[in-house]
């Protein structure tokens, strides 16, 4: 079953609303602009990927 966290950075512009999604033993970050981070085993690293994307 997939589990999603809410938006990573509330108040960001709508074109960059990120979430994390679990797929089996992996977690990855996704953005509404179409960007998708690499699959990670650590949720914290997926969240870091999302923060890095929105700050870029």
C-alpha cells in the first residue's frame, strides 16, 4: 500500500508542490511540475530531495 506525506513546503508556489510516495521498500519525492526524485530507502533522504528541488 502506498503512503503519501503532505506537501513538503507549505506556501510554495503551486507549480512546485512536493510529496513523498512509498513504493514497496522505497520512498521517492514527486512534484506537481513533473519532477520525480530517485527511489530512496530512507524517507528523510526523499524529503531532502524534495526540499532541494523546491529551493533550486
